[in-house]
């Protein structure tokens, strides 16, 4: 098993005085010293514990804990900081996690700690929506993260002079990918501030590289101001209306449209939209892609994850061969990948994966609820919005307030409709019935 030098340590050796992170401003040598100190802290704290959990706020302390844990041979589950308490406890139980947090002061020890990580080491556990109502836990190795980043560096024009804003959450693979891309290119990572996504702040912080989901991009477009330092604006996570893309092109923004998934350690295909061709782009290095006769997209390659973690056996179930994405589309070597839809019901709203069955089960477990169906309707800001159609003697305010204690905010429906009189609520919900309910929802211009 090959060992790879941690990208922070590599830059600390080759270019120690270069800026690694802002704010606070730390050189690679200074950042490496803090990672080493955090390793000493973990040695004193954990006593060999293998699985650790980190509440993934976009902060220096989160980054230090993550890389220090990997270098100590630990596996890290990045936890959503907005997760309700019960969901957090369920995640901790599922992986038998020891949740760690940053100390008030780091140990000041001089002994040098390990700076390498085994290529096949399971670095990261990430919760991801699957085809069932229960989230799956994807296991990613260092090799997955490494080759995912390596295949993106030249495509995005990342160099040691680049400045990449940490614009996506670290409990998603897209956020973690920013760390790996930045430091594998010797660039500077810029931590977000409260107004990080305004043109004024992006210009003041001299941001050259930016990754956004649909909602963030649309809000940025609304603020018409020049972005003179921007060299790459990577878009992904959900459907983005073409009129918004065209507006970005008219403003000469360096837009790149992407297709990716957690199980492939983020981006699989990439398209420079300045070419004028609207697609999800061509296949990146270290990835493979094929489309079945039925139109389903399959992927594999160096970035393909190790497998899903099984909470019963407490082991990773290895994934071998091609991975079925459940996405439907076409691929042409010149025109690239074009998506046509999803094979199952997984919806994406504001860049977040949402499995409707999970939310339906939460609603149906409430007193006086007879039936519930979650539907996806088009939304100009979030790409898709959730509508809950509910049968039972329960108020929509009660539904919303109760779900808010059980689910992250993005999984709580903002719109509710009463069950229609033309449909029996006790029936099994078939695809045909779901389509009737969708038409019923579309007729209601004012959703409650």
C-alpha cells in the first residue's frame, strides 16, 4: 500500500512561506505546525479510537482536526453542523463515533509526527441520500480524494497564485474537494466571512476560484458588479436554468458546469461554458463513464469510492466494477454529457440531495396523519422545491415545527397542500397516483 505525503506537509517542505490559508493568515509552514500540534492533541485524547466525528463548520479548527486525524490513521465522519440533536445522535450511533472538537490551546511539543497517509486509507465517511428512505454512508479513501483533485487542477487553471474560497459545506464532498484542490496546487484557501458571496467581498479577497450551487449562483447574479480576479466559477449540485447561465456568460463570468456525485469523490465531467455549448462537459482524467442501453449512466475509475458502510456488520461493503448512478442521459466524446433526468425519486434542492421517502416517513409517523407524499416542483431559485401533500387532522404549522426538530432545514418542506378529495388516501401510492397528485399541486398557484 503506497503512502502519500499530506499536501499541507508537501507544500511546507517545498514552499514554506507561501500563504496556505486566510483568515487567519497562515503560511504553509505555520499551518503544518498547527496540524502537527493537533496530532499530539489527538494522541492524548483518543487512545487508538478509529472512527471520529467532526462537526464540520467552515473553520480552521475543523480543517486541523480533519487532516491531523487522517495523518494519525483515523477515519473521519464530517457531521452537518445544522443537524438536529436526534439525527446527530443517530449518526454517532451508526458509526460508533467519538466526536472530537478543537482544544482551547494546542499542545506545544517538538517531536515530529507522521506526515503521510496510506493511499487506500479510509479518510472520510459522508452521509449521502440513496434510493431508499434511509441515508447511506459512503466511504472515501485518500486515493479517491487525491485523484479527484488531480484531474481538476489543469482544467480549472489552479496554480500556486490562485485563491479559492471555501464556499461549500465540509460535510459534503464538494466542500472537502476545495481543500484538496487548493493545497495540491499550492494555492491559498480563503475561509468564508459573513459577506463572502458579495461581489465587493470576492473582489476584496481577490478570489480567483469559486464553487457554487444553483442558489448561490443566482443570488450572485442579482448583484451586478464586476469580478476582476475571478478565473473559474464552478457550478454544480443541481439544475441551473439556462437563462441564468446565459446571463452569466453575457457578463463574461468564467463559468464551468459540472456533473459529479459523492461516490465518485465529487466532479466527474466538466464543461467550460465560454465555448457556447451547454452540457455537463467531458470526462475528466482518472474517471470512466458509460451509458447503458436504457440510458442510465455508469461510472468507475480511480475516484470511485470504497463502498458503503454497513451499520450492522460495522464494515465497509466493498464496491467492485461500474457504479450505477441512477441518472439518465447521453454521452458524446465531443459534445459531452447531457442529463435527462433521474431513474429514481431523488431530488436536489439548492445543491442538497433529498430523498422524499425519508421525509414522508417522518410525516406519517406523526399522530393523526393518514398519508403523506413529497413531490418536487420546479423552482427558479433552488432548482426544485418540495411540496408535501398530507391527509390527516394536523395543521401545517404543526407539521413544519415538528419536522424542524427532526430534520436539517433543507429537508423541511416549505409548502403543504391538503389531500385531494378525488384520491383515496389509503391506497398504495403508485407512479400513476403520484403523477395525479403532481398535476393537482401544479394547479395550485398559491401553495400554503
